[in-house]
C-alpha cells in the first residue's frame, strides 16, 4: 500500500509500508486513489476542526477549508453549466467605491456577473447591486462584493486567465463556515458527506490542506505500545 506523505509545504513523496504497519509522518494523507470515507464522527475540536476516524486512522478536518472547497467546486460546476443561483434584492444595495474601484469593476463587470453579482455603475464612485449569489440555501451579503473586489484588485487578477476561478475561490472562502463556529453532529455529518464526494478533497482552493490523517500505528507508537 502506498501512503502519500507530506514532508514539507513544497514536496510530497510516496513511502512504502513495511510488514503490517505503515511508517508515516505525523501529518499524512491517505492516497487519493483509495477515495475518502469516514466511518465515525467523534466531534468538534476548538470549534474549528472536525474529528473523525476510519480504517484505523484518525482524521482532523479543517471545517472552513473543507467547506470552502465544497462551495468552490459547486460554484465552478455551476459556472460551467451557466446555472449560477442568484437572488434579486428587493431594493438595490448602494455601495460607494473609489473611482479606481468603479473603473476596475466596470471593466470586468462580466466576471462579477459570472459569479452571481448583477451590478450597475451609478455615478463616478457608486454602484448598485441588484442580485447576489445564492449559496448553501441563502443569499450572500452584498458586502461580499467589496471583499472580492479588494481581493482581485490587490492580487491583480482582473486580466488573469484564471480570474473567474480565483473569484469563485474568493466567494467560497467568504461564504464558507468559519473557524470558531459551533456545528451540530448532523451539520458535521453533512459536511463530511459532501467532502467525500469531491474528486480532490484534500486541499482548499488556496492550497491549504483540508484534512490531516494520523494512523493508529503512529498513535500507538507515541504511547510506546508498538516499536
């Protein structure tokens, strides 16, 4: 059996198992070829990490990073099928911006429409937001557009060929469950169920790990139950 071992942030290598035990690092990922599944949810740690177990392994799942990846994949799929869910605001939301921000938004307004924002320019330093993305059963706050605008301007992403994907990642990040948010057992179960369905569930759109796995062998070795 191969185990993908994280040795540092830039390098991943494969390590063979020996005998009946797997020699793994403290922070290791089960090979994606096996697929991801959890047998049991134990609970929540520090209102930020979900604890689960499966196949003699112990998992810590970053609830924000995991939900961010789920939302990102859904947004990308909806963009590709031109089926982004939106909600029209009863009263357009007025937002004041700098002239530079208004010019940037006007130049790239189609990108914002692609991720679910219906926006029109209303004067030199004002915009009207008429529709917002509808994610996870609720409309996002129109204020989210300001945060996304800050992200894309600061990152210089407007002319990037991957701008749409990066903006979708920004939407997912701001709309996802936050660290420090208490989740019920059913909410954790639903989150992990959706994570299991992803083809690449192991990192968030920004490249951070969503899951850390520690084998039972490694735990027992720490307690000197095995050599």
